[in-house]
C-alpha cells in the first residue's frame, strides 16, 4: 500500500494512504472496540476506507514513537484517543484515507476530489463574502470546502454550520495556507490556519488548533 507520512513537528504527524485490498490480519493492531466497529460496517468499500484510515493513524503515530492506543467516537462523531492522551482526526474518500495526530492540541484533516459539481452547491456552504472572492473554479471551491471540513473537524462539535459559522479570509487558488475563523458559536473568534496541498486531483487540508 502506498503511504505518505509527514512528521509535522515533534508533537504531530500525518499519513495518507492509497486504499488497496487488505488481509484481515493486517488489522490486528486495532483495539477490541475498533474490531467490533469494523465488523459492523457492511459496505465493503466503506470497510476498507475505515480500516485504511486507522492504518494511516498507526503509521503517523509510529514516526512519533507513540503506540497505537485505539480510538472511539464521541457524541459528536469525532474520534477521541482511548487513553485520553493526544488528539486525532481522520478522513477517507474513494481510494484514499488519511489521519493526523497531535500530542497536545485538537487537529482536523480532510481530503476531497476536485469535481465540477462543487460549483453548483457553493450557496450551501459559502458565505456571500466568500462567493465574492472565489473564482468559479472547481479547485478554488474545493479548497474552500476542504478548509471548512478541516476546521469543522478540529472544533469537533455538531451543529456548526459551514456557511453561517465558519468564515474564510480571501485566498488564491495557489494558496498553501487558508485562514479562517469560527464565529457565532461557543467557540466564536477562534482563528485557524489551514494548510493546503493539491495532490493531482485531490485537495488535502489540515489544521492544528
Ligand atoms: C462529519 C463530517 C465532518 C464528515 O466528513 P466527510 O467529508 O463526510 O468524511 P471524511 O472521510 O472526510 O471524514 C470522516 C471522519 O470525520 C470524523 N468526524 C465525524 N464527525 C466529526 C466531528 N463532529 N468532529 C470531528 N471529526 C468528525 C470521523 O472520524 C470520520 O471518520 P470515521 O467515521 O472513520 O471515524 C461531515 O460530513 C459533516 O457532517 N459536516 C458538518 C455538516 C455540514 O455543515 N455540512 C455542510 C453543509 S453544506
């Protein structure tokens, strides 16, 4: 399986994996609770995505010399570390899975294919000020979408609206950092810096609280 691992600093790392078929024994590292969750996913492609995201997590942890602790989902759907030490975020899409870990602060990661159809749904996730600065370009829109996904996952709470509560500052389609903030919630005025990478037809973003 092709894997890209990046040690961001001494406290954080991320890993991206291309999804391939895997042997059952490759998942021995999962916790008992995770094995149960895995067994309950009926769709074969979703099972692969779910498992590969955990394998990416294991690989990111390995570069930080952190043993795989196992993860569970909290009441908002956000993955939390079983032993309460550190923060994690996961993303998976057709053929790709990724994970990021930080020892001390919340993180968010997201990956999305660049697709034409995102131009049609801009009004659902963008504020008017964002529509005004974004070019009618699938890459630019996907960057905005993915940055909001990463910010959403970093803050972790359900009920935060992409359009109404997450606001991005103007950025260009060649930007490597997108600045944004969460407003109008309990986390109002928290500012984020989202890192952006474009890897062929996929936008990868991540942010550290
Ligand atoms: C939950 C959500 C963040 C998932 O994102 P996605 O692009 O569908 O899927 P991804 O593969 O990138 O991410 C999935 C992972 O997000 C994580 N996740 C789910 N809810 C989360 C939350 N509240 N906080 C942080 N992470 C969360 C999970 O780890 C999940 O992986 P897992 O099921 O394997 O554990 C997203 O679908 C969502 O609900 N967003 C908020 C709703 C919204 O405003 N949508 C836009 C309106 S137009």
